[in-house]
C-alpha cells in the first residue's frame, strides 16, 4: 500500500529506519522532558533549602548552647569605712524613771484623780481608797494601847509601893522583884501597842495613792469601786504606771567589734522616722563594762533631754554613735554574701575570669550593707547576686550591670 494510501487511512508511515513515524510524539516528549526537569529542579531546590535550614538551625543551636554554657556575672567593689562614720543602731526610748504604782492598803477605790497622759508633781494624789478593815484594826489598836497604858500605871504604882514596903522589911525580896518585873512587862506591852497603832496609822495614810516623783501617767488600771489588794504579789495589781519623760533613757547594744571605741561622755545623735529632719542630741551616760556572752554585745545607757516633750517613751529610734579610731573594715552590699555550711563566703573574680570563694568575717549588719572585718580587699571584684551553685575555679564572664541594676546596687551600697 502506498504512502498516500496510508495517509488517507490515517496510518503512520515508516521512517527510513523502518520504525513507525508519529507526527505529534516529538513535541509531547519535549514537553514531558521539560516538566520532568522543572520538577527535578524544584525538588533539588527544596532539598537544598531544607539542608541549608537544618544547617542554619544546627549552627544556631550550637551557638545558643555555647552561649548558655557561659556564666555571666556583674561585680562591685568593697568600700572603706571612713574614720568619722557613725555606727547607727536601733533603740527604744524609756522614761528615765518608770514605776508601777501599787496600793499599800487593801480596800475599795473611792475615786481616782489622774488619767493617762496627765502630768503630775511629786506627792500629788492619784487616787483614794476606802479601807474599812484597816479603820477597824486601828480603832482596836488604839483601845489596846489605852489598856496597856492603864496596866502600866497600875504596875508602876504597885512596884513603887512594894519597894517602900521592902525597905520596911514588910515584904520579901521575891515579891518586890515580881512587882518590878510586872512593871517592866507593862512597859513593853505599851511599847508594842504604840508600835501597832503607828503601823496602822501608816496604813491609814496609804489610803491616798500619791506620785513618788514628777512624771506622766502612762497607764491607769483601776476604776471606782474596784477591790484593791495591798502589795504587788498574788492578786495585787498596779493601779497606775508613772514615767519621768525628761530626760529619757535609751539602752543600746553595741557589737563587740565596736565596744572598745565607745566611752562614757560621747555625744550621740538620735532620730525618729516619724519626726523627719529632726535630730536630738544625747550623751553616753555609762557602759556595762562587759560583753554579754549570749549576744557578744556591750550594753550602753544614753541620756536624752526631752524638755519640749516631742519624744515619747516607748518609741523606736535610731542612735548614731561616733566610732573613733582607725578601722580596716570594709562595707559590701548584702547581696554578695554566700552562706555555706563552712561559713560565710564572698565570690571574687580574678584577672583570668575564675571564681575564688573567700571566707570572710562579718562585723556589723548595716541593713542593705554588711561590714566585713577580714577576707577581702577594696580592689577585689565581688560577684553581685551569686548563684548558690557557684564554686571555686568556675569560669565566668563579667558584664556591666544594666542602668536600673546599677542604680539598685548603688542604693544597696551607699
């Protein structure tokens, strides 16, 4: 069959090599190859992007791991304590004299004259007590006194008469001695009766409760009609509490490290938070002269004038004591201390970036700062807020604190 016949019948002819010839297969194959190449290129690019992303993430992870492996710290330096610095310690104001006032006679409160806050003079009547039992005892004692006086007169007369009769040898010597002895006994009985009357008269005088010294009534514990027991034991209770508020007294406990620098006569400055900007001058009156074994402190007494009455007994105050003499102590922020079982430590960074834990001796706690007596120098770089896991020879990187952190450190370490 001829080619024309084949074409008319739609049958492909043969190429020169004898294979069937398809007129549209070439473009189709070309497009398929191009599509395959495009897909392959996309796959290659996707694989390359995935590999690159994984490599990038691996590098980032390695860098983050290395970054986290470094220990960053901020440091500060200790400061020397100036020789003229004052040692500030807490104290409580007390009246120069403070005394509870008890009843000396038992009875009932008739009325009271002074309430809390009243200023009283020495000898002024604070309250009066009705003492019916003491009144009756006094009446009985007076009667017994009169009876003893009558017996004494009779014994005196009899002794004189018997002495006259003895001179006439009308009575025996024994009878005279008996009369003389009765007279002596009557004298003793009258003396005892007189003493009992005076005792009860004294108790009668205690019906009026008076102020033993000039001061201010700080407590009143009774009211009209209350039953009062004499004395301060058992059921006895204080009727009033009286305090002398000018001058005031302050007891302060000085750490042993400063005990040798405080002496009687030193001038001190007293401040109270509620009286901002006001300073009061006092004087060290005396010291205990011995260190307390339990607290390792020296007790001192300070006298503080209070003529205008601005200061109130019982108030919490701060006492600034002048610390004279040279001192090698340093002050550090309280957040540099590490407390370990073997004692207090401070982490110091050396020039090579290694940590050294220095044992230190703490002197006085100044609140936001601590006094260090031994263990560090002013040039040492001290780690602020050290981690509990910090150990000797750890490698650290020193960084500058942030502005806020620096201000906080400056505030904590004046």
